[in-house]
């Protein structure tokens, strides 16, 4: 193929260690392979093999010594601080601006889903890279990135495309939303307003569910509702 895409050479876990290592340094400070190797505990050859991918998606700068870009620093620190909605938002912005990753998502969409092995093979073929163990690991890492931000969903070995919406601070990320317990802020609470009698013939039952954070605002709304019904 005329143009190649440099695949990562490691698992998503190792790639994230490298991203965080770059992001953990002060802005404007460039780091060598040895610096990142020492920080992550990974061989410098492994760091080097992943830098091409990180450079292509805009997370690190060019040069013998590299530093995190603004988006790379933001993503790395979001992982360090475990801010799920920010991780999701940043990855989706990165993916939206990368032609290769968008084409891979489109490949799954137009086929109405693909099994994992077929998609992995398609990533390698489309990248123009050789079918090596490292590239298969890297292609798998790309799949895991797409799954981690709910662009792809996997069921019984089949991958399908979900809705690609940019998460904001006011929204729960696709991962954290699944982890909410019954005590979290989106828990519904039944408000003890069960009935209201209008005249002598009609009884209206009112069942209200709301988030815990909305309870304080309900009193005025309920009063206005009751007043409106009685008028």
C-alpha cells in the first residue's frame, strides 16, 4: 500500500504506561528513550516500537527526544487521575481526527459487525505492515482502545459499532456508567406524593422518580403541579 500506518507493538496496558510517563514530565521537557524506559520499567526497544504510533495519533512530538503534546499530556494525566469521562472524551477526539482509525471503524460498521480475528487481520492489512506477533499485539491494543471508550462493543466474539458521542464532564462515561451503584447520584428515589383528590369524583395518583441531586428542587415543582391540577 502507498501509505502505511505504524501500529503499536504492545498491549494497551503497556501503551498507557508510556503515555503516562510522557505526561508526567513538566511541559516542554523532552525525554529520551532511556528516560521513558527507566520511568516505565520497559525496555527502550519496546518504547521505541510504540513511539511511532503515539506520534501518528498526536500524543507525542517528533525528534530524538520527545515530549507529550497538549492532548497527550491531558490524556496521560486523565489516566493518572482516573477521570473516566475525560479519558473517553479525549480518545474520541483523537480518533475522530485520525483517518486510519476512522476507516477501521467504518469497516466494522459497513459489514454490520466483524469477528475479532477478522477485524484484527483487517487492521494489519490496511496498515501496510507485516503480519508479525508485535503488530498483532498492537492491532489488538487498538481494538481495546475502541472498546474502552464504547466505540466498539464485543459480544460473543463479534465486534459492532456503537454511537460515537463525545463525553462531557456532566455526562457519565460509558465505563463509569456501568459501575454506578444504587447509592450514586443517578439513583432514582420515589417521592412520597402518592395521590391527590380533585373534587369528589377523581383521584389522581402521582408517582415520581428522580435523581438524588434533584430532590431539593422538587418541592416547588410539586406545589405548582398540584396548584395547576386544582385550578
